[in-house]
């Protein structure tokens, strides 16, 4: 899924997610790398990365 598709999809959502949607997660996220208790990197299929 490309960045533009991700943004369009999220903008169409009318409710908050209150439980894990495995299909949604798998369609958006390529990989999650955990670096201990205080840092992880989420790599999206669009190529974007988020450090938490």
C-alpha cells in the first residue's frame, strides 16, 4: 500500500479502532524492529518509518 493509499484509507474511517485488526496491520506494516523496552521502529509497506 502506498502512502497516498494509506492516507485515503485512514481518512475514510468513521470510527476509532478499539481492537486489533490483524488484516489491517498486515496490509500496512512491513516490519517492526524492537530495540529494547524504550525504542522500536515500524516500517510501513509505503516505505515510511516511524520510531517510537
